[in-house]
C-alpha cells in the first residue's frame, strides 16, 4: 500500500512547479544583477522581468503590460489597492466590502474604521451568495472603493465581480477584487471588464511565496504605498524580487495551459471526493455555493465534532487539509465565513476544507474517501453531542454546559 | 501547526477514559459550543471514602482539549474529592509537558469541569464566574477580559502598568497595540460616564488613597499586607513561582521570590506590581524589597 502524504490544502499554499524552480535558479547565481543597473548584469535581469510581466498580463487578459505591478504578496496588493483609493479620492470616505473577505481585507478595514472611515460589509446568504440589491443600495457618492473577492478561500464560492465592477463605476467608485484564489482556476479577461485593481499571490498558483501582483488599470487614480526608487514605474518602490517574479511568470504561463485541466480533471476529482464522503458519513454537508464555486475546493461541515481534532487525525493518516474551527486559528470564534453563512456553531467548528491541485491523483482521492469516515466516527464517539447511533436528541438541551 | 508536546499528542491519539461512564454519580458539564470547547466529566465516587473510583469524559474540542480531559481523568483517579480539588489547571498542563499559551484555557476547562462534577456529586450548585476573551498577549497567555478588568479596577493608563499587574506586554511587546486599544476603550468609558468627569491619573489615585484610608493598627496592617500578598500568590504559582514575606520593617517589606520568579525577566516588574497593590491596599507608601537587602536598605 502506498502511504505517501496527500496534500489537499492548496488554497493555503501550493507546491512550486519544478519548471518554476528551474527557471528561478539562475537568478540566485549568475543572473544576480540589479535590473535597474546600466551594465549587462542588470540588463539581462531586466529582460527576464519584462518577459514575466508579459506572461502575467496574458493570464489576466490585461490590455497593457504596464498595468502589472509586482508586489511582495497578496496582502500587500490588497492593502495598496484600498489605501490608494482612499488617498487618491479624499472626498470619498466609504469602503464597501463583504463579510467573507480574507483577513488581508477585513483587518485593514477594521483598522480604517477606527480611523474614521465608513465601512459597509455586505452579508451573504446561507450558500455564501451576495444580495445584489443590498449592494446597489450601499453604493453612493461617498463610496471610494468596492473590494470584493473573486472567489472565497474557504468555501470556493464565486462572486459576480464583473457585474459588481460595472455598478461601482456607475457610482463613480473604484473597484478592486482579491483574486488570489481565482487566478489560474477561473478564466479572467480584465480588458473586457471594469475592474480597476486586482490582487494575485504567487504561492497559490505553484509559484513561490513572497511574490504577488497588483493589476492597476491604466487611468485609475493611484497613490503608491511604498515610495522610493523608480521600480515598477514608481508605483511600488523597492528592488524587484527578480527570481520570484521570473518564477511567477512561468507559473502564469502554465496556469493558462492547465486552466481547462483544472476545470475538468481536477473538478472531477473534487466531486468524487465530496460525493464519496457525503455518501458514507452521516450528518455532514458541503458549505458554500456548490453550483458556483472553484473547481478544486470542497468544504464539508462535520457536525458535533471539532475541526482541529479532525485535522490532527487526518494528518496522522498522511492527509493534509484545513479547518474553519476557532482552535486552528487561536481565536475564540469559528471561521467568519462559516458564521456569515449562518452555519450553526455545532457544525462551523467541524468544517474541513479539502483543496486540490493538478498534482492530485485518483488513487489519492480514493485513499482519502476511505480514511475520513472512521476518523469522524472516532471523534463522535467521544463527543458529548453524539449518542450511540447518532446525535443526541436536541443536542443543545441534552448537553448544556455551565457557561455558554 | 501547534507546537504540541509528545505527551499531548499521545493523549490525543489514545485518550484514556473516553466515553460515557456507566454508574457515574458526579457529572460536570462545562464549556461553550460557541467557542468550540465543551467537556463533560463523569465521576464514580465511593460514598464511604469519597474516593474517585473511576473517571470518564466526553469532549467536543480540539487536540489539546481532548488531551487535557484525558490527562485530568488520569490525574484524579484514586484521589479523594478533596485531594482532587487541589489539582490546578497548571497541574494538568504540567502532566502533559506543557500547552501552548493559546491552549491554556483547555486545562482551565478541565479544572472547572472537576469543580462542577464534585459540586454535582455533593448536591451543590456550581456557579462559574469565568469569562474568557480573545487572547491578547501570547507570551503570558493573558486575554482581553482579564486585561480590561484589571485596567478598570486599578485605573491603569499605561502599557507598563498593565505589564506590572498582569504581565501582558512584558515580553516580546508585539501585543502593545492590543493593550493600548483596551486602555483607550476603558478611558473613553470613564470620560463619558456622568460621574467621572476627569480621567484619574495614577498619581492622583495614589495621592487620594491615603486620605481615604482609615489608620490601621500595627496588627491590622500586618494582616492586610499578608492578605494582599496571599491574593497574588495564585497568579505567581500559575507560572511556577511563589513569594513569601520575610520581614516588615516600617515602610520596607522584605520578600523572597521563589521558583520560576527568581531571575525571570519579569522579576522587577513583578515586585513593582505587587508593590503597587500593597500601596493601594494600605493607603500608604511602602517599598517591596528582596530579602537579600535586609539590613542594607534605609
Ligand atoms: C483570498 C486571499 N487573499 C489574500 C491572501 C493573502 O495572500 P498572501 O499570503 O500572498 O499575502 C490569501 C492567502 O492566504 C487569500 O486566500
Ligand atoms: S505577546 Fe505580549 S509580550 Fe509578547
């Protein structure tokens, strides 16, 4: 029996593609020059960056290569976009975002709220979908920027960002999307949209960690976050992370070639995994908008048990996944995404995310389908909410601890 | 991934005494489904000897919650109820070779379940006053509820004072923004409250206190010093330290810091914090000095 570890946590980060690694290596050794330098050492690196920029441009469908600004990560791109919109339009003080964004957006917005900005967080229904009427009503003359993620990192749910961008523009506001999870899995053609800014992060698409992109539509009013040298045309100062940018270029090229594969073969494996688990395990359900989500993501809520315990047992069985439980984050509340969808606490703590990549195989998926049911059963056996055959009658009443 | 000890892992993968315990005559349910931790502790107590013959648990919770529950049942089996009640959450954590600071509440939950189960056996009602907030200081495992309460009760206004009273912020300093936010929140409340028009500064509190306090007799004063120090000891013991009073000489109080307190980076801060409390309790200025200085200080 093959028991090599199985990696199903690709929404957290991905393995670097071997072709990405080999393209990067020369930039640590002979190609060490500074792309800004006049001599040939720098010149070659400059050309390599140009090539990488063109590959990112192609994957995003950007009209101009100068719309691609390299950054250090998705988080930096998110912060840059929002802070720029506020600085560039001082007469506007409202940010519209959603309740299910990544902390890269939400934590920044909480901070800006304390600084006096008005933050509108759009809620979602129980399948994780936005209410477009609520969105339209929130837009106004004071809206500086709307920031909505293209796809959710936990549930994979896809937001109608192209339509949202049109509406934002009609209100005179800028539109930003955190597409960190979407790039490479969903076909994107930015020149056909009204999206002003988009964030992507290399390590979610088989490029290295610590490199990202801010797409900045030509003509969008902009104020840099980092000022200094003239790198990235003065829009993001700091000597370029040349090796990683070259790696990101290769990764984008590959993502474009693999897009169809992601949406057929990977999707089929994901569906097989989900169906296999749902068929065997009682009292569990998939979360999010299952008919409109990323092809690689399945997030299943296992009722009456806690996610960290599931992950530890999965890990022992050689399976890597992640959870929305409070405990895995060190916070007191389970995932804000699950709570926003109104998933009850008894299930939210037990949500487990399986996120696949093009490297996963059918035999791996079959091993996971076999491993999960006994793990769930083992934890339910010691759960106070679970009886001999199933959940205790009215679990909230049967077990009512002294503080709640 | 959490940095769990081998012992925690072992108790999680092979929990002892898990599952329903038949014939249990003391049951304690604690925790909160909202926070993702809930524990039912079941005891079978021999009525004649009050010895815990068997213990069992059911836990909804993470790896360390399950391991803490398992450890607790192992620790208390064979003990009398009174002996068992002496088990502290630190004992549970020690048994497991330590828990990450974010997970110390799992051991607290174990200790509370024990109190609840014993109360249940004895036919008493167990009331919990425990409230838990978001973890602010990871170096010393201090949460927001505790910091806020200490800030409010003692009218603290600076991060340094918070560190003296709770230790929070006295390590790597990365939690200072969070502490400052709590200070700002409490001071804002104080400012808008109709009765408290001005924000009390530490100096004005210290100056006002002696006038308010009635004069103590020598005996009352010593008792008061003892009581104050006694109230602080559990906090030090939680961190494997302790303190004892060696001599009281006028305004100089000589103490011995013991265990982990000795040479700890917090030693000076700890003495400072205790001194502040004594000043408040006595309504006069006193100095807290290490016993080593006995006979040397003026
Ligand atoms: C939706 C989303 N936005 C932003 C980020 C942050 O990206 P980075 O880790 O590159 O800062 C992530 C990754 O965790 C993400 O999933
Ligand atoms: S986290 Fe508070 S001092 Fe380190």
